[in-house]
């Protein structure tokens, strides 16, 4: 009779179970404040093994044996003789009771084996449940996730959709993609666990790659986040509909970028040629080396604040994300034109200072001609954060002017890749024509002046 009641209970609570091949473990999630006690259970579906075990696995570590419950007699490993109680009502069913306190968060796994010691071989297998995740709550302020989908256009034949769930607590969540009632499992990559970015907030993301030809208005892609609030499961979702044809392809953007590089190269070459002509004429009129040196030395003698700017990720780096395992994008902060070199640099992302994934030059470099200094710092940011226009990335330069520290700050916001190639090409060409005209007018003016001087000198000869 007891076995029948237990089996009925298992079937009734199936949604809250964690099913292994031969072991059923429940509940899947437990969240509790310190000072209480909680229980987790396991049941052998098709076996009657007498050797039963409990393990604890802390995030980032391997499973550690708590103890065994053999022939209805518990034995505890060193360090687990308090706060843990193993019991059982029959051969098939055994229980672990945990006294909740800080630092006891982990996944707890049960196992059953035919032998006393678990050996990893085909003759004496051990069967595990899928685990119970215990979270020790910092507060009772349980918050369900906020869900959104970001559309990241890929540089290959696929489009990457990023589902972001954030601002939730605790981290009892799972993510699932679907089209209508059809569940999608292929080309899906989900973070192995949620990331905590303050004491009571978590974030997790999942990525789905879709063929461009299938990303049309015919299909709507849904991202559903399942959240367990300690009592019931809640479901939060977001969706996005395909855009179909007519979109500006990343390949076209790359071609435009190459055209811009070629046009800019011609622009620089022609500018250099005009500059050389002007330089020769000016050289004959004044002692140019001494003149320039006096200007540079006078400027370098003055204390000068740095000029700061942030360079966004290059199109090539953005487009290489699908081909690389490195999912970070690089922002470069450049401080230039300052004197002396009493500076330090630091980054903030969304108002929070970042020290990880930051690489700063060991020292400022000096231009030997101008005597001014320049320095740079690079930060690797998450692709998801960069594609979110609400994200802010701030670079601050602390400069000591001889009396006090002065902070020079600049900020750039996250942005999606937009086709600006053709506009930049047109602007570059107009700039090229204007500069060419300016150099032509300068040369014409010098030539005319020389002709007038020559005409005045002829009668004297």
C-alpha cells in the first residue's frame, strides 16, 4: 500500500521532478532562508539496490560524497556529520535532510549501486538522479525575470537571435526556443548557469542561429523562460518575427568598407603630393626646421590635458563572431596630446567599474617631435551588452596637473551595426574634392605672386 501511494505521488509531482535513467529525484529546486531545514528524495524505479549515496556539487567543482545509506544505516563522511541527515522508509526510497545555512548552496545528487564502492565500469554501474538545486536566499524578495530578444545579423548564411533574461532572483530558471508549438533544440547554445551581477540579481542568455532564408515574416520565434519562485513555476516569454528579404547584408557592408579604404588611400596620397609642393615653396621663404622646433617646444612646455576618445569595435571583429569561439568585442580608449605623462586609466560599464578583461598600456609613449604623450586601454565586452543601445561604456583618464588630479571622461553607448558605408564614401569624396581645391588655390596664389615679382625685376636688367 505504501509503495502504491509513493508511486502515485511521484506521478502527480512529475513537473517538479528531476528524472534519471533509473532514479527519480525530487524536487528539482529548493530555495530557503537560513535557519530552516529542507528535504530532498530519491526513488529507484527499476532496481532494489541496497547501497545508496548522497553527493554535494558546488558550482565549478566536482561532486563530493556526503555519505551512504546502506541497509537502512547511515554513514557520514568527515565534515558532513552535522547539518545533514540521511534516512529512508524502504529499499527503494531514501531521503536527505539539510539544515539551511549560509554557504551551503549546491546541487545535491543521489546515487544507487549494487556494490559498496562505486566503480566506473560496465560490471558495477551506479545510477544517479538529476540533482536538486538548493539556494540559500539572501532575502525574501523573489523577482521573476525580464525577457527580451536581440536580433544580431550574422556574417554568414545565418542570423543569430539572442534571448536575454535578467533582473531575477533566485537563479532557478531554464530557457526554451520554439516556433508556434514546435520546440527548437538544434543550433541552440544556452549559458550553463545564470551569472550573478549583484547580491540579489541574476542574468542568463541563450542564442539561436536561424538560416537567413527562413528568417521571414512567415515565422515568429519565441523564447520562453521558466522560473521557479519557490512555490510554483512561472513562465515569461518574448518573441520576434523574421524580417524577410530586402535587408542590407553584412557582405555588402564589408564591400563598402573596402571601397572606403581604397578611396581614403587615394585621398591621402593626393593630399601628400599637394602638401609636398607647398612644403617646397615655404621652405625657400623661411628657416622651417627652426621655426617648427620653436613652436613644438613652446607647446610642450605647457601642461596639457589629454584628449580622450573611445573607438567602437571594428566591423571585421563584429562579423568574425560567428567564426570564433571568442564572443567578446573590443573597445579602445585613446588618450593623446597630453603633457606630462602623469596619468592612469579605468573603465566603467553601466556605471560599474570593470577591472577584468581590461588591458592598458604599461606606460605612456612620447612623440619625439611634439614631446606630447599618448596612451591607450582596451576592454573586452560581451557581444550582448554592446548590441544593447541602453548599455553605457565610460573611459576615465585621471591626470595630475602638478597640483591636483583632474578626471577627463568620455562615454559611448551600445549600438547595433548599421550600414553607413555609402554615406561615409560620399562624405569622404566631398572632403577629398574640397581639400584638393584648397591646395590648388594655394599653389596658384604662390605662382602668381612669383610672376609679379619677376615682371617688376625685368626693366632693371
